[in-house]
């Protein structure tokens, strides 16, 4: 199947209230342009260097999401144009994003990435840290950011009951923080588990290989 056919099939399998973030990491700008032409506007990349290389080559109404681990010293390269940083996992990073956003007189949307995987050593905030940072945010400590929601990565396993537990865990945190300030985005689910994520309350899925095909990494 072509990228366009894959894309249309994924779109038709996602309810209207769920946002699709097309994860284009490792794929060329031509592939991104192909589904842009189909109407897709939200794209996800996981590396600053790759995003900064692709950005000038593509239409300016794309909403770019950074979904991979971000070092504070690299925020400055994307602060002018990034729509949402989904992978915020420290206070230091929040402070730097707010500082760089202020330089460009804008507000950058962020998601707090919470560690939900029971087994994998995936990065993310502990639940207590996420609550603490959200409180600091509500008190006005990060004036040029808007925390719009949470992001989580489930354990890479065939045990779908475990994956579901992890998703529901994040959904509960999302609902409890939403009482303090309404949130809009619960980002959970990738190519292998997005249906389960949506059934567990996700309203934003990050899908790469099911649209663009397998990623090819250069031999190192
Ligand atoms: C690569 C990546 C995805 C997309 O994964 P697929 O399995 O290709 O859909 C989603 N989220 C994050 C954080 C990623 O790094």
C-alpha cells in the first residue's frame, strides 16, 4: 500500500475527536508532503537536528510536535516555530522552554511526559513529580508555556492487559489534573496499540510506521 492509502486507512480507523500526530522521523520531506497534500497538518519528530533540517523545506502551516527526549540546551533551535513539546520531563526543561518562548514573544504548548511503563526504563516524570510541576505551573512559574495535557509510552509487550493498565493509570491522572485546570490533550498510543489507547481515553495518537512504513536507520 502507498503512504496515501495507509494514511487514509488510519484516518478512517480513528474517531473524529482523536487527533492524529503523523510521526515522520527518519522519513524524507517528500513523504511528509504527500500526506500534507491529503490534509494532514500535525507531524511529530523526535530529534531536534532532524526537525530543524526538515522545517524550512515544508509548508509553514504544519504544526510540529516534538515527541522525543529534549535537552535544555537545544530548546533554542525550535522555540520560534514548535507547536507542542510532548516530551517534557523536568523542571529545568520547563523553565528553559518558557524562557525561550518569551524571547520570541509566544506561548509554547507542552505535555508532561509521565512514566507509565511498569517494566521498561522509559523516561518520564514520576506521578508525584508531574503533580508538583503542574502545581508550580498553576502558580505562574512558567509564564510562556501552556500545559495542555499529558503524554505516556506504554511498555513494549504483547501483554495487552498490562498496556491497558498503564493507559488507564495515565487517564486517571489526566482526569484529576483536569479538575484543577481543564486539559485538552491525552497523548497515548502508537501504531501497535492506538486502538487500545483510544478505548482507554486517549485523544491524541502518535502514529509512524503504520503510515510511512518501517523506519530505516543509518548503520552506525
Ligand atoms: C517513533 C515514536 C512513535 C511512533 O511509533 P510507531 O510505532 O512507528 O507508530 C510514537 N511515539 C514516540 C514517542 C515515538 O518516538
